[in-house]
């Protein structure tokens, strides 16, 4: 099974590496967040300056154990930058969790324990 990896916090030599099963359905969604800077001149004209484009990663996790769901809730609480490796090897981005993972119970079981599903949205920083 392909693994994903989060390193938290980013750049810290004593960072915690969390390797998770790549169990998010349909891969991942990726978009961009536009950060334009709009300013009004004295004569009333509006000037817009293009800001940096940030990537957004939307992951839907299914068949997640309680321990993994609790880990993601902990990452949401601390809100530190994390390194995201979707394939477990190559750095995709340094990200921050933008939406809380709200685990929902599923009918499925993983190794005899209840499974959960949740959606997470990461934003590149």
C-alpha cells in the first residue's frame, strides 16, 4: 500500500514523522488560492496586484482508525507548519491544516475496531 507522510513541525530537527496509509479516496483534490492585493488610488481607481498563488490540498480519508483520527485532531490543535509528502518520498508542499478533521463513524471495521472517515484541507504556506 502506498504511504503518505507528514513531518511536524516543518524544519524542526526534533520533528515528529507520521507515516499514514494512503487511504484517502480518489487520490486528492488540488487547487489554488488566489491572494490578490487590491488598493484604491486617491482618484478612486482600483489597482489590483497579483499575489502569490498557494496550492490547496483536499484529502478525503476513509477506513481510518481511531488513533489516526486523534492524531489529525492533534495536528489541527497545534496549527504548526507541516511537510506533506503525498507519495511518502517527494515533498509536495509545506502546509497548514485549514479545516478541522471531523471523524464520522463508518459501518466498516479495521482489524476489529470501528473505522472513521473525515475530510481535511491543507493550504500551502
